[in-house]
C-alpha cells in the first residue's frame, strides 16, 4: 500500500547521530512464513505468539540496545511492505538500509534457496556498506531440520555475512543476533 511505501525513502536512514549513539535502518528479507515478524516481536516486545498471524502493525518498530563498549544502537526495523509477494517493491524497501537480515527456516530448503536469491539481490542493488546477516530460524524444530548448519555457514562465509541460527519461539540467539549486528556497524569518526 502506497501509504506505507511513501515512508520508505532513505533520507533519514542509516545516519548515525554520533560515535556513541548509532541509529540504523534494518530490513528483514526472506520467504513468507520463515518467522520474520516473530523475530522482531521477540526482540522488541519479548513475546512469541504461535497462534495468530502476526502483523507488525506500524511502518516500523524501534528498539535500542547497549553494547559492551557503551555504544547504543537504535534499530529502526521496517515492516516487510509485502516484499515477499511483490518483489518489484523490494528495492524501495531496502533502499537506505544499513542492515539487512536475510531469514530462512531450517526446516525449509525452499526458504534457504530464497535466502540465496536475496544475498545476490542485495549485492547487486543494496548500498555497498550494508551489514548483512544470515539467519536460520526455527532452530527449535531440530527433528524437522532440512538445512544443515554448515550450509548456512558456508553461504554466509562466502558472502562476508554474519551467520546465526535462532528460535523466535524459545528466544534462543535473538538478542545475540542484534548484538552481533551492532558490533559490526561502521562507526562514524569520533570528534
Ligand atoms: P513471516 O511471514 O516471515 O513474518 O513469519 P511469521 O513471523 O508470521 O511466522 C510464521 C509462522 O512460523 C508462525 O506460525 C510462527 O508461529 C512460526 N514461527 C516463527 N518463528 C518460529 C520459531 O522460531 N520456531 C517455531 N517452531 N515456529 C516459529
């Protein structure tokens, strides 16, 4: 919907305000159903809702974390704007993003294939200094696993991405995901 998209231009994104307080636009990419909304809600609200289809319900949610070096990072996490269904809209969505989190579901090889597509897409069209993370979600479903951890690792390594397996359901590695991204953000020169 155009109301959502009109907010997506990049002018106010990825501009760290100073060396100690970073602010960054973060987008999540990946197949529908891999758990993107659940990851965001787990991170921002500490909740998991398995029953209903979650919608973030705002153009973005934000969450600030403190890192060990006393830097704070404010993540502005954007709604997917239907990018799974309408891939032509995707560039509008990830333009100006300082962070792209590409999510797949470890029980779905198709979703892993789609993740590989997004890696290529971002390399072609994303901003050159974007921090990219690859996330294998639903790690709690180990008995249904169909994507080996090594496959995720290899894809990430080849493309200079950070890799982690998470569970939005159990909260496993969710905070770690965002902390590791925070550590990898480019720091503006301190004055
Ligand atoms: P999105 O379309 O990528 O935003 O996916 P959702 O966040 O809506 O999640 C899709 C479905 O996967 C929902 O039924 C969730 O309950 C379920 N789900 C999300 N994350 C996990 C997880 O870590 N473990 C398990 N077992 N289910 C999950």
